[in-house]
C-alpha cells in the first residue's frame, strides 16, 4: 500500500489561502447525510463531510475507519508534544478538541486545515426516486429470507422446511449440526441458522428506494485552507487518485479547484 504523507497535519492551521471548488455533476447524485431508514433521502447539496470525502478521495487517502481514527489520535499526540508550550496554539481545537465525525463515523484528516465557507452557491435541483440494490450482510437469521442464492446441497433441507417437516431458528431449543448430520435429520429437527450460514453468500441484495437529485448547474463552494493543502489540492484535482463522486459512488462529478 502506498505511504500517505500526512506531515501537513503537524503544521499550524493558518488558513491564509482562499479557494473555490467548482463541482459539476456527471450523473444524478444521492447525497444521504444521516443514517437512513427504509427511504434514502438525498440532500440537495453536499454536506461538509461529503466535501471532505471528495477532497480525500482525490488525494488518495483511503483509510479504514479504525486506521483513520488511530492515525488522527497518533498525530494529535505528536502535536501536543511539539506545541504544548506555544501560546499561539495551546488552546486551539487543532491541539485540544476531540476530532469530529459524521453520523456514519467518517472522520476527516482535513477538518482543521480546510474550512468550507457557510455561503454555498447552490444550484436548483430536480429529484426522483429509484430502486437501489443495497448490499447487506448478517450473521443471524436475516440472510435466510434475504438471499435467494444458496448451496445446492441445501435444496432437500429447505424443501423439508417448506413442508413443515423441520424447522430453522435461533432460540435455545435449536441445535447446531455438522454437514454430515444435516444429511440424515429426522422429521421435527430444530436447526440453528448458524449450521447453514456458510452455504449462503456473504452478502445479499435488498432493493431499497433511494432519492436522486439533478443539479441544473455546478456547485460553487468557497473554502479557506493552508498553503500546503492548497498546493496538494491543485495537484490532486489535475490528476485525481481515484474517480470522484459525491454521496453514493455512482454519483460521479468533475471538480476544478482554483485559488482566489
């Protein structure tokens, strides 16, 4: 895995550079900000966390949530040692505040060194709902009814279950059986779901209603940042490390960054 240079984090967040992001949607966008229920409602414009994600995606900073949190904690410890006696920064959020995270747990490495302005030039949007194939994983009973795919060796057992001859469940009276034992179970057997979990896919698809928005012009978003980060963003948006999107990963966008 390519090493990510995060030395910028140890530089004081002197936000002396003003810039603007021009974001043009190349496809309908579904920008869901909160933990959804059965309906994935889109925001009409990107949240700050989505914008941070967009920048980090262009920079190629793809870290697992646990690794990301550990990385930020480690950088914070370095900061406190380096700047603990510096009166200019000793009380700043960069040194002392707990890192903020979105409702889905995303914590941006850029949160101290990039600040998005409150005035976002927001285009008018139209919207529509569409079915989206949500990938779900469950170690309990949900996979049993959620997946239509399973190992062929289960056909006889599942047919017997439909006929009421055997029963699947997860209560105390249900038992785990080996593959050999499953082949010769008597009528009335109570089988724990975990006995057959390995014979179903790791994930199953659940059709979910998701809202998409179509902006009629680009989003123009102002930001304040440091000299170091501004230079990194110029390079990143000239040659992004990954395809750029907002919200769902099918919401492709084209982005231009310019210093003002």
